[in-house]
């Protein structure tokens, strides 16, 4: 089974969403991890957006890269193009994929406006994860 890491700054929203989608699409192919370089706390709006997509993540917690017991990965994914330029070196020369998905936490307004932004991001990450899996593992014939 291949190992995949989703890396982010604080492991608060996009990486958590991607972890759930990739666990769903890659259950027969991947062991999925997500972590941040810095410690954050998972966004309630990310949890709500995923729940609306019928992909609950209430048990997910923000994790630090330094806390993972894994030392090598086959794939590393990042959903923030700006942050991808700050990534550390990863042993084992994993395949790096970067997706430029906007940070929904940057959206201002009332909660319903913010939640809509998280829903858009949730859908974009779902699409990116499905395409990633299809290209590498042909999950749909």
C-alpha cells in the first residue's frame, strides 16, 4: 500500500478535507496522512462543509508533521500553491502534487457567506482528489 501525505501550514481545513476524500477514494490503494508544519485547530466551517458533503470529519484533529511516525511517503500533496514554496525536503523522493485551492478562511462576511466558501473549496478538493486517484490508480474503469 502506498503512503500519501497532505501537507499544509496548520492542518486546519483544506488538508483535513483532502485527507477524508483521499481516505474515501483511496481506501484500497493508500494510507493517508495529513499534517501541518505549525499546530492549528480544525475549522468548524470545514467540518460543516464536509458534513454537507456527507463526509463527516468531527474526529479529525490538527497534527504536526513532526508528530508523524512515518519517515517516507510515495506522494506528497499540497493544496496551497504559496505554501508549497516553503515545503521541507522529504526523504525518498516522493511525487509532489500542488493544487492551488483558495484558503476559505480568508473570506470575510457572515457565517453563511463563509460556509459557502468552504463548500466551494470542499467541492474543489473532492474533484482534485478524485482526479489524482483516477490518474494514478484507475479507480473507475
